[in-house]
C-alpha cells in the first residue's frame, strides 16, 4: 500500500458533527423563494450574437451581474444541456473561448461574475469597512446583507436563468467550479433540485471551523476578523454555518464528481472529505496525490467531460 493510499483511507473516515442552526432549512427555503419571486431583469449587451450573449441579470439587491450565455451549434435545432461555471477567487466570468471544451461537447455555458472580484460586476449592497481581510468577511456580522448571502443568491438566480432560457434543456443543468467556484457548485447542487449534475474541483466552504483554525486559504482572513472583533465570534460562526458543506452536503441528490489535491494547503483534503463523506447521492472522488490547489488540471478536465457525457448523453 502506498502512503497516499493510507492517507485516502484515513480521509474517508473523517466524520465531522454538523453545525447547522435550527432554522437552516427555513433560511434557505426563504432565500429560494426570493430568488424565484424577484424579477431577473435580464438585459443583453449590444455586442451580443445569437451564440455569444453578453448578459446581465439582477441579484436580489438589484446588482447587475455580468454573465456569459454561450450556445453551441446544436442549440439551433434542439434544446441542449448547460454547464453553469463558477470561477475561482479573484477571477472573473472569463472570456468565451475559455469554455470551448464545453461548447464542443454540445453544452451551453452560463458563466457569471462573483461580484466585486476581478470582473466588472459591482454591488448595490454596501459592505462595511470592517471586513478588510477578504470577501468572506464583508458584512459577515449581518447575515442577510453579507457578501456570502449576496453571491450565493446571485448564483441561485443563474440556475433560474438556465431554466428560463428556451434553448436549454432544464432536465440537464450541470454546475462546475474550482475552489471558491467548487464550493459554490456544491451549494447549488444542495439547494436547487433542478441541478442534475455537479462537478466541484478542490472545493472551498468545507468544514469552515477547521479552515479558520488552520488559517488555510481565505479562511485566514476570517481568523484575522475574529481576532479583531472577538465579541462577534458566536454570530460569525453561526452565519458561516449556513454556507458550510458539512451542513449542506447531505442535501445533495444529484451525481457529484469532486476532486482533491493531497498537497493542497488552501482547501485542505481533510476539509473536502469532511463534506464529501456526507454526500449520499452517486459520487466520485478524483484524487491527485502530488497536486496542490491546482488539482488535476487538464487530466481532470478530461474526466469531467467523460462524467458529464456518462450522465447526460442519454437524455435528449
């Protein structure tokens, strides 16, 4: 047995008690209702074409969220599956050519910005100046106005955009993301039953207490925030629990492909497995023993294409 085999065997036994507050289900049901009731107000940019659409839709607070809607040639004659792409931290919705592999596979693509990161999406919600240690800490003491609530509901509304786009087959909605985006992909799969497939690479938002304790990745900013405002600790930890996959992962019902780099110090493998082990639907873990936070890169892209084809090609 290789050392990595022993490590994986240990990781597969990680069992972290949930931290979900009593109103967790009611909280997310209310958020989902708001996402359905508030108009998307979709607008199409002047430079758009039928296949490459530069859109905005509105977040719950009215923020215009910049989004690509890309359609493959197959969409001219039939409804096609879609991959909702959730980008990593401090990146953006990207450029249309970044998604050529999904388009070549016959899939539409929806790729929104995370607000206030490297894209061109701002925020109508005003964030306090206390959260100077990364996006997670913005309004972290105010759940309904927190950065996390804003971006998670933005992406839930992107799923609604997919359902309401005539060229898209609403039975075949997949979500995909890396790191920050991988955490979002898991969240969408847990919260919205119209998500039929989930691909989460080295996902964030898993076992947040451990990540704060070890100061891994963006959670170091939360540790700094708590050191600055110790009186807010109970509220902050409760607020984070609504977005932690040790609480949300049991709600996932669709097939899931997760990846992990055993050398990852940003989203540590023990945190990823803490959430993965709670998923009861069909699931696969792609382990890259020598990889860090970059994950499986091109090798894993091929595996995702195969995963999507396996579950979607029979649904036409």
